[in-house]
C-alpha cells in the first residue's frame, strides 16, 4: 500500500522552473484502526525575498496546513471509509 506522496509548491505557478517548497505526506499505521498522517514542507530558504518575507510565507503556510489538516480530520472522524481496491 502506498504510504508516501509528495509535490512541489511553486513560488510562481506560471513558471515551472521557479523556486519551490517540497511538500511530503507520510501515512504510518499505529494500529489496525489508527493511522498517523505527517506533513512536512521544506525549502523555504530557496524562495525569493528576504528572510522576513520568507518567514511570512512559512508562517502563512503553517496556518494553511493547520486549517487543511483540521478539515481532513473532521471529515475522517465522520466515520466514512473507503473500500480497498
């Protein structure tokens, strides 16, 4: 079963060669009924701007991930399951 996925978040979505961060997702089974999702985003130092601007981008993304992961958690806690293929 796949337990890893990743993508690059471009600083300029119109330029595929622009600096980017790497977003990685990992799923780790804790038990037969419990799984931990880990999200790691790296590469902020490669983004354009000074350290204050890069820090603001980092903090904005942290807030965004908190919101998105909270929504995912709420959805999953409703008890919906997906059949194995």
